[in-house]
């Protein structure tokens, strides 16, 4: 194993995370979190390749970096590349699309319902809409947030934005194949046996209504693959990251 001589910053992570990443050939160093803008500037000056950002620091990292389009929509940054500045991304979003695609779910021509609270958590599920869905319902706590999130859907996808209070929600859910919960709770009676559910809140232990809950076990490893590719330029296989994922969690 060849150890990289270019350090990787760990923002908000405990000590064991650095040891786990060293087993992958990465020199990872924990950084302070008090002033993230100064941390980003220092990492750039000192020649760090990039940074992994703990969930507790993602919103602050968004404000301290040059966030890409995905990160701006979510309002969070989970990986940074120090190339002529601090460039942030939110790798979880694309990792979710990879996970659904790898599951074998037949998305082409199907209908999806994204159910969240605001435009930021709904943005987590937007990469899924690039997998061939024909219609997508976008549901937020209020209609304006749903409409703003729906503007980011791919061209050619029929969008149905509405609020959680809309009386048409039940009918929209009945016509959907995939339910994606990005925030808030799943309304009682919404899920049916023919539904597959993607739960990004982690609140559902089992799928209600006889629906199928998609196994997201591989999501965290796929996310780390994307994070490390952005932060270090190196591409790892998800299977070799299991130990690192456990430490980072």
C-alpha cells in the first residue's frame, strides 16, 4: 500500500476516522471547526488535497466554500477540493442515484413522489429524477418551496408540485411507484403494498402499508467513494471502504 503524502482534512470527525483512512493509504488530519473559513484558507495554503466534512458541519462548510450547484440546492457541503480555492460539493445526492440504480429498481417510465419539508431536503432526491422517471410529484411544507424544488427537475419530466396539506396528495401518491421521504414524516395511509420507499430520514424501521423499504446499506460507502473522488482525485471501490465508513459514522 502506497501512502499519499498529500494530507486530507477531516472537519468535525473523531480520531478513529483518521486511522481508518490511513489504512487506505490516505494521510488524514483532524482540523479545528471554530472558524471554517480560516480552516479552508489554511488547508489551501498548506497544500491539502481536500476535506471530508462531518454532518454536524455541513451547513457551515457550505458558507465557507465555493459550493457547486448540487451543494447550493441542498445548502450543505460534505466534501471539499482545494484547487485554487475551496470547492465544495454534496456527494450524498449523487450517491443516492448510484444506489437506486445499482439496486436494479426499474425507474424508466415509472412515477416518483418526493416528500419533504422544504426545497433544501427535497434537493437530496433530485439526482434520482435523472434515472428515467416520467412523472415526479414534489411535495413540501408549502407550495412555493415545492415549486422551487420542481424547477430543478430534468427537461421532459412532468412535475406536480404541491404542499403536504393539498387534498390531491393522496391521489398523487396512489399513482406513484416510488415514494422518497427526504424530510418530515410519512403521512398515515399514504403507502400501499405496490410502493417502494426510499427513506432518507432514517426514521422508518419498516415500511408501512405493506410497501417495500429500499435497502440503503450501500449508500454510505457509495457516498464515501464520491467524497474521496472529489477531495483526493482517487477512486476507491465501495467494498474496500467498509471499515472507513464505520469509523466515519
